[in-house]
């Protein structure tokens, strides 16, 4: 992809499409620099998938993130920005993530001693032999890594792939791993393998020590506070965040955007600007151009698909259900794929110490059995799994529950997605004054820190820098790895 077009040093008005963390970051940085900006958001709230939902009950107020979002990044500038925005609400949270499969618990990411203990000595021997055979075969006759299945087997061997990756991945994506691109594994598990797991994820590299993160930053009152505080700051600095103002048309003169039409409670409205930043779904952006994008671009965009999630949020009269920050549920008879307990992230997420809550994530697609369930059915299904299958709680401990549907949450890297994505991005990159950011906007499975980084760099481009946004999240290191200085005296470490 070509590098981002150079931007002007002086911007009359920047229009930001979407009030997720990336879009708000762009507007926040521009506002600090004194640049006029307006954020346009279809929903009646900011934060997108990274918002926090409040639920009032007789017991008091419960707070829920959509799936849970933690803050960790290797970028010092982003960490400083996060601390600046969250300020006195900042917490440090110890990370405990596990896999639940066949009634057993395994640390996530995989810690080899724990994983091999769970599968026993025979299973361990098979896993080690399979991995050694796979590596030898790959060295003697290298084969291209095409599918998600190829990538996991290359990193961990067939046995561990079958045990710890296949079932969960197919639950997330709704189709066999052989039909999903290996790009997702390369992006999410960079540099991880059975060898790094054997070394317990601590290996020397370029004079540094590599280890898996064991804590992260989090706002006391939910991750949505990051977006809310950015929005408050934008308004306090004299710019606008307009809610219930969805972009319905992007007007262009050749390869220059001239303005957008939004739908408001008072009807359609034209919003003018000279620079535009979009975090709306890339597939949607291409299809609302006026004049329309070329037919081949529209057709390419239609081939890009997303995966939906539904979170079921349970309020529970109990002090704690699990010690985990996340629990990944591999069993196929349990329909949800992941759960987290908000109280384990911050005690402020529940009304009192005698209460807790659970967020269960269902992965689904439009029209499938899970998406077609009513909210009541989803809550009942979740309670049943928690009571009967996992045996985590008693039914009478559940105060209540509700479901939140999040369509198009995850870009789906199905085999062959690269060609239509390239066609779509090539068209967008030709615009003089349009940048795309965030997970939706770039069709890239970014973490929140990556989405915010794209927003930050897009704003810097408008302030005169020349950053290539495609380089964000393009490093070759596993997302959950941190680097810390090696002690000068090894014996001291």
C-alpha cells in the first residue's frame, strides 16, 4: 500500500467520522493543537465497542464493558496519552487469563508446564514429537503458511493445535480454521511458538528480556471512561462531538472529499470540511461515496465480511465467581466463547463487595442460530451454562441479565480476503484528504491501543507529519509480549 498522502500544515476544519477511541483520539489531539474539528457519531453514545454500559438495579449500579478492554502498549507516547486522559481514575490490574477445556484449566497464553500437566505425560510426549516432526518437515521441505490451521500447526504442532486452538478458533469464526487466513495468527501471535512457551516466554533478544505481560492499566469506572473523557476534553477545548449524527453520504470531487451528509433528528444535514478521518466500517465507507466508487471497488468491498458478537451480562449476588480477568471457553457444548468478571478489573464495576457480575461473549453471524435468539433466550442460555455446565453459580444468585448486540465487531480474515481488501484500500488511499483509522476503518484486527495509535498518527499528519498508518500493528512481535531491560548483573535478576 502507498504511504499516507502528505497533509497540509493548516487545516480549516477536520471532520472525524466515528466516535470510537481512534476517532476521538484524532479529535482530541487536533483540539489540543487548536485545530477546528467535529466528530460525527451515529450512536447516542461515544466509545463504540470500547464503551461501558451502566445498569441500575435495586442493589445499585452495575457497569459492563463490551467484552472487556484492557490497556497495554509498548508505545511510550500512547501510554503517556492514556495516563493523561484517564488521570486519577487509573488502576493497575493483575492479569490472570485461562483456558477452560474438558473440565480443566490452562494458563493463557500457553505456559508449557501448565499445558502439558493438563494433557498428561502421554499427551505431552505426543505433542513434543508432533512439533519436532513438523519443524523438521518444514526445514526439509518448506511449505507456505496459508490458512489459520497451517499457522497454528507451524507454531505449536498438530497435537497442541487440536487441543488448544482449533475448537476456540472455530467457535470465534464460525468456520473451519482451514478456511481462515493465517494472517490472523501471524498478527495476534507474532513470534510465539512451542519453543517460546517451553522457555516460559522469557528469552534474550537484542540485549532485552522478553516476557508475557502480567498486569495492565484500566480506568476505575470502566474502559468507556477513556472515550468519555476524550469527548469531554474535545468539547472543553471548543470543538464538537455530535451524537445521533450518522454519516450517510460522503461527497467527493474526483479524489477529494468535499463534505458528508449526516442524518439527524431534524433530517439530513450537510457537513463541510477540508480534511476527513474515517473510522466507520471500510466496507460501508466505499458504498456511500457520491459520486459512487467504481463498480469493481464496490464489489471488492462487498466481499469483506465481519463477525458479530453478543455479550450477555449477568448481575450476581456473590462476592466472586472466578479469579480470572478472562476465561476462554473451548467446550463446544457451551455456546459462549469467552467470559470476564468486571469486578476482577475494578471493584467500582459493582455496587458493593457482596455482588459481582459476568460478561459472556457469543460469536455469531447475521442469520445464524445464536444471532436469531431473543435476548431472553440468550440470558437463559448463559445462566444455564454457568449453573449446569461450568457449575460456577447457583441459579438463585442471579439478580438479572441483559444482552448487547455488536454487529461487525471483528474483521474476518477468510481465505482470499487480501485481494478485495487491496482493491478497496487502493481506492481510498488515492484521496487527497481522507484517512482511515481504527479496526472498522482499516479492516484490521487491531487492539484498542492500535486503533488509538492510528487516530493519533492521522491527527499528526494533519499537523504536518507524514506517517504511514499501514505500519501500525505491523511489527513482528506477539501482542502480549513486553520487553524489560536485562539486569546488569545476571545474578541480581
